[in-house]
């Protein structure tokens, strides 16, 4: 027997409706925020992630699924959604269209990491991308879109943490201060952080090694080194959040795991899914489009992990809507009645009614049991007398009430009771 690869998971038919609920909620939020869907390839040239995500991140250094194709080109399964959307924005000339360009995606993504609760090697994200606006109200709108999405799912007790990690101007001064702070303990840090010390010291703050976390616990805070422009932007973001009544906490430890972030970063965090508590995160990335070869274009967005959301909802007892069930089950007693049942089911489906028939040659008694098991609202048992009369007794399974209905009136009868 061939088993599923480690770090992946089947979504079985009995659970798919949970995914549909979350995906439908995402699309509804996208619609009210005027976001249009973008679909990018599941793999891209590796260089896109090296330049976009950053070669000092754990994603690039440790977690990407990279391979050579038959043309000896380096290809990578996308580990996140923003880089591909940014590449598409540039390649398809969206900067010359209507701005801001507001889009969303629902994607699979791939990272080679240790599987744990809510974190798999193949996972799925709902993400938002807004290109073209540098205004603080755009940051706030994206955060409110994330909050609205979580509210629509019924998620409670999720905390919003925000921070600003500045721009290239103020980050240079901060990096110098951070390096000075870290230098005495550099030999105690992990090899990755020692490499980051030279290339991108800010990334050290994202290290998960306990020894490194202890050393950085009292490190200088980026928020104390913001230039006037970044400080003003952050204050404006906070004012828009306050104006909309959204509570938040300023957490100077948030840097996010991707190098393209600038200024605003944020996370929605829950304590209900273990150590990996971030269910949604994002921020501003004003330099990404230029880094990938486009003209300077400010941008902001977020991504939420669907597996983590399902885990959070299950752990906290948030009810999912009931799985859709058939409206009617047509039970045939013999070959002729089975053909009629099949025909009536097709007509019901054409009218938008969920209908089912027997495909296993069950007895009528077994068909009733099956109809009850799948939750059919009505059962229509058809035999020779029903064929002769051209009508059937529709049984409402919830209370046993029956009503004789002509074949041609079955659909309107069921629709009237919906």
C-alpha cells in the first residue's frame, strides 16, 4: 500500500463542507471589500522567492520545495502567496491599470518543516493583496478585512497585535544598535543567526531557538528607532483602528517571517492552537515590487491559514453549518419504478433540488434506512401502484408526515417547503 506523504492530509468528503464554509466566507469578505480573485501557478522560478521572500528567512534557507525541471531550470513550489501575486502584478502591467489594485487568493502552499498541529507541509491560505496605496487607511482596511473574516467564521478570543518595523532609512540605524547589543553573545547564538548577524540582523528576532530567544529578549526595539515618516504612519494606522473600534496591542517583538515587510506588521493570535498561535498575519511591503523589477509600488496584505482556522474552530467548539443533505430520496421497488425514480431525480436536480436514488440494488426497507442515514428531508417510494396513478406519497422524514403528490408537482411541493 502507498501511504500519503508526511506532512500532507486528505480532506475527506465528510469534512469538505468545513472547507467550503471557510472558503465561502473568504469570498464573501472579498466581495464586500471589492477584492478580485487572482490565481497564480502553484510553482514559480526559484529566483522569485530568493529575491522576494529573502535569502535570510527560514522559508528560503530551510523550507522550500525546490527542484530542477527537464530544462534544467530551478523551480520551487510556492511557499506563500504574495511573491507570485507581485510577480503577476509586474508581468501583466497592472500598475498602468486602476489603482489601488485589490485582489485575493485561496491557494495551496508548500514548506518543508516539522508537521505539527495546524501546520503541514502542504497547507492552504486565504490572502489579500492591495497594490498602489501608501496611505495608512489602506493598512487599517486590510486589518479590518482580516478581522471581518474571523468574525464571519465566529472566531472569538483572538488578539490583534501590531508593530512597525520601519523602512530602509530608519532600519539602518536600528540594525547598528541591534548588532552592538548582540555582539557580546554572538558566539552563543545558532549558526543561522550568526549568518544573519552580517546579512540581516533584524531576522535574528524571528529565530525560534530557545538560546537565541533568551539573548534577544531585551534587545533594542525597532519601534524606538522609527524615522518621523514611519512613526507618523504607524500613529495614523492606530488612529484608524481606534476609529473603527478595533482593539489592538502594540507588540514590538513582531517582525514576521518574510524579508519584504516594511512599516506595519500585524498578527491575529489565539492561545487555543498551541505554540503556533498565529491564525492570520500580514503587513506592508512597499519595496517588494521594485525588488522584483517593477516600479516602486506600495503594497499591503495578509494571509490566513485554513488548516489552522479549522483547528481553532474545532478546539473552541465553534459550530460549522450543517453538511448539505439531500432534499428528496426516490426509492424504486422494481426495475420499472427504478427508472421512474431515476428520471424524477434528474428533473428534481434540474430544478435545483438535491435528489438521490439507489445505486446499490437495495430493498425498499434498506433504501429507507439509507435515506435516513444521509439525512434526506423527503422520501418518495415508487412501486407499480404509484406508476399507475402517476403520484407518490412523499414522506417527510423529520416527523413522518406524508402527502400524496403527482409526479409533475413533486418539485414545486418540495421547493415550497424549503
